[in-house]
C-alpha cells in the first residue's frame, strides 16, 4: 500500500470528514473509494470510445433487419 500526501482546501476536508463519519468509514477509505470511482468512470469512457470506433453501420443495419417488424407493446410506446 502506498502513502500519498494531498493538500485540500479546509472546506473540502471538512465536508469529507463529515461524510466519512456519517458513512462510518475513515477519511482514507472515503478518498480511496472516491478515487476508485473516478478511475472507473474514466476507464469506462475510454472503453466505450474504443468500442464505438470499431462499430459498423452495415453490421447494425444487418442485425436490425433480422428483427420482426411489429408494433411495440402499448406500455412501451412513446
């Protein structure tokens, strides 16, 4: 495990302290979780961008052409 020293504005530190206390976790755990959530969001964005770059309009249209042409259920209509 690594140690990291981070300078935070007092107001941010106070909010983190209060939220961590409310959640019953340490400030370290709160910040670790927040960093992991942000990292996950950014990595997901990159993953989706890579997947989108491999997309093919022709393959999409081919897949859609195999679906039956029926009206949606009443509860599913706009």
